[in-house]
């Protein structure tokens, strides 16, 4: 069975990185992607 992956569009001037942990902006808690069934979180950051 193939996984359905959602394609993430990367706007100009940004780049896509993947991190295992991220901080929830509302609760300020550190979230682990593996607890949510993912390997990593996709994050958009400004390209340098």
C-alpha cells in the first residue's frame, strides 16, 4: 500500500527543511514528530 504524500509548495525566497522536533507556538511545548507518526516536520524558512 503506497503512502499518500501531500506536496508542499515552496515560495520564492524560502526553503524547506525537515526537523524531528518543533515548538508549538501556542503552548510553547516541544513536539516530537515520531509521537505523531512522522519522521520529521516540514518547516519553511527564509533562504539566505
